[in-house]
């Protein structure tokens, strides 16, 4: 009460005078500090307000006046709380009317048996304690509290015009528990009354992440001129002109409000987030991200079909497509997305065809003396966190990331592949039944210099004798390689399925004799004037001549 505050101030004055007579005067600012130093937790709000005064206002007499006014306000708040049945616990007197012998007591109306073990809470702060400790309600609910000195919010995202503060605490009236206040802002609530939307702005809402529930201060609403009407387990709040604002319904002794909160749009603008609404079942109106997904799905279909890989590699195809998409220009833009984001031009020299044959090198530490130096696999993308490629090893059913890799982009799976490359029991990568070449086993694929016989000729060879002198027919490929100085063009011939190359008639003739192959000099042309590259047939040789 006021007398207690005045007595405390008088004691401080008496001690100050005694010290002054003893030759130890105390500064006025220190006297004022002692006046607010040991105040109870209910005064934390006014204390924080006084701390923000400048030195000229920080005087003993002025602080005493503010404390007396705050003490009077708290006293009146407690009185109003006790007078309102909705915000206090009431101990009901159970009727002790004598029971009649004619009817059992269970048929008596308005008579309830007494409960000896029932404890009745008489504290006027029961409502406040329940609002902070109860976990029976959703965190988004707002609780109307007439004893709260300020509005409280536990979610920063609900605040508009947020201003951070420091060194500010508030008491929640539960055993003197203090909550740190991190900021102040405005909460905009939207209520629906009889089909109409009502907007209510709560000003100076204190943000504290430690709070379990959001509180609406009834005293502040009362100071704003609003009126309350309590009936049938609910509280109706009206504006100055008598217009209904919202209704708080009673749930387990707490009056809860469930408004629709308008989210702070300023923070979204700062982050570059823009909300766009579209019609239902109209994906063509979707934003940039959804339109890119549509483009990416089409790209995945083409990549899987052209590479011969099964649909199980769709995620790898998506990552590979996105990687390449960010490094090429689109539309009317002269810069790539990568350059627009990072500021420097990306390199595209390392890009390879998705699904091409790759040979991943095996480190010396992981191979034995007679192990092959590389493993045959399929290029399915680019490394995520390091510089390198993602190589699928069918025989081991795993993907490795490595930079030590060689590519054969001309050798890929057939588009009509059945996708059996995912099966670890298969010994080959080219699984199509209509494949142009015989499938190779793991051991044979390591020795690419040994030519393979096409399937089209297998039927002819079945009836042939096993005489080792019988010549075999192979398919030759011609490749033109211009030199960097453009002085001339080199001509090389390959046996299809082999990496051995030949650059003169003599080399081809000696190789054919050694491996018992048919040799026709008219089939080859090493003239640089002929720019043809591809499979060599007698018709092509005659045209080149």
C-alpha cells in the first residue's frame, strides 16, 4: 500500500541525513537508486521505465511519485480482479441439507456430495499462473488477462514494426519468475463477427520466447476505452462506440481468443519473399519455381531416354540438369544464372554427356598388383561437394565421386535399354536385346583393344569351320582430327569397339595379318581432303575416291 512505500522512502531519507551528519554525504542519484533497488517483482515494469530516464529526471522525489502511482494502480487492478467472477477462484459452499429417507441422495437436485480431498485455490493470481504454466492449449491461442500490465507474445513472426530491446525483464506473477523481453512490436488481429471482419491492433506488445502462451492485457484494453461484458462462460469486448470487437471463451478457467494474425510482411519483403495467389487446378499460373520443375521434368525424360538409363536414375538426372542449367544462358539474358549469382563466369570445359561410358581410376592404395587400374561405369552427374564427377558402377551397385576419370562419350547405352543396368547380377552394361554389339563381361571390358565381332555376322560364323586361318570381318571407323595450327588434318582408323588407332596403310595391314582379319586397301583413304568421319563401307570408300 501507499503507506508502506512512504515509510520505506522515509527510512531512506533518515539514513541519508544520518550519514550526512557523520560527514559521509550520499549523492542524490544513489539515493534514488536505493529507492527502486529492492522493490518487489510487481514493480519491474515501472523500474525499467525509470531506468530509461535521463540524469535530470532521475530524482528521488519524482521517482517516489511514480512508485506511489504504480502502487495505486496495482491495488485497483487486484480489486477489480476480485470483483469479477470470471477472473478469480470462488470457493463454493456446499449445501448440507438433510437427506430425505424417501429417495436416494442421487435423485436430489442441486445437491452435490462434498469432496474431503478437494483443495480450493483462493489466490487472485490463479488465472495468471494458469496462463503461463498450463500446457492444455495451443501455443497460438491468446489468453485475455485483466491482471497483465502489458501484452505478451511468444512468437517473433507475429510482430509488426519489431524493435529489439535490451536489459528489460517482466514478472509473470508466478513465484516471482522473470522473463527477458527481447523486443517490442505490434500485433494485428483479425476477428470475424457476423460475417464481417474486425481488425484490432495491439500496440507495444512485449516479445519473450520463454512465454508458453500469448497474453492480452485487459487493463490496457480498458485504458483504451473498451468495455467488457461477461455472461455464459464468455467475455465480449466492445469498442468505445459499442461495436463488438471480439469474444473470449472460457476453457478450463481461462478465457481464450483465437484470432487470425496478419503475418508481418515487412520481413518477407526484406528477404525477397513475395506471395502470389493462383486459381485452383491452374498449374500454368504457378510461380518461377513450379515452372522450372515443369522444364526439369521434361529434361529428365530426355536425358534418361537418350542415355538408356532406367527411371530409377531420375534424381541423378535432375541434379545433373540443374548443374548444367545454371551454367548456360536462357532467354534474352546474356549472363548465366551462376554468373548472376556469384559474379564470375563459370567454366564449361568439364561438362560431359549424361550417361556416357566412364572409366573411374582406382587409387594404388585400393588395388592389388594384378587389379585393373580403372573400373568401367556410367557418368550420372557432377560431384556435390568436391570437384569431380559422379560415376555409377553397375557391378558394385554404387555411385562414387572422383576426379580421376576418363570418358568415352561415343559409347553410351542404347535408348531402348530395359534398365537392367540396375541389376547387380548382370555382367554387362549394354543390356538391350537389339544392341549393335555383343555385350562384354567385366573381364573383357577391361581389354578394349581386343575387337568384338558384330552380332549381324555371328550367324555367318556359326557355319564356318574352326580353322584359325579363316579371316574375320570387322567394322572400321574413320575419324578426322584437325591440328590446332590448322596446317593439316590427321586421319585415323579404328576397329569398332576398340581404342587402337591406325594412321597408315602399313599399320592396318600388319594388324590384320596378326589378328587374321580381312584387309582391303581400297576401303581406306588417308587423304585430308576427305572430311568424312564415321563407319567405313565400300560405298563410302568409292564416293571418297
